[in-house]
């Protein structure tokens, strides 16, 4: 029995044993069953991230200290 994993690759998204094309090029807000993947937290969020890309997320983190 293997552990279920969610991975975002440059050319596809892996959800367990299934693959699909990514919606966002940087992996942010990839939807899965009503949740949204956050690569910074490496977990699913209830709502989409308000940042447009990962650079905005990093800038916010560096100015405020955390998400």
C-alpha cells in the first residue's frame, strides 16, 4: 500500500497514480475536489490564493515574515 501524493511537475500534475496537464504554470491554485494546492505550504487550501504567482507570494512572505 502506497501513500497518496500530489505533485506538480512542469509538464503535468500527479494526483496519486493519475496525471493531467497543469492549469497554472507555476503550480499555484491547482484545483482538486474543491480545494486548491499551495506549493509554499505544500497543502490544500479552502480558497484560492490571492497572489497572481509565486513571486508575489515570496515578496509577501519576505515583507511580513509568514503567510
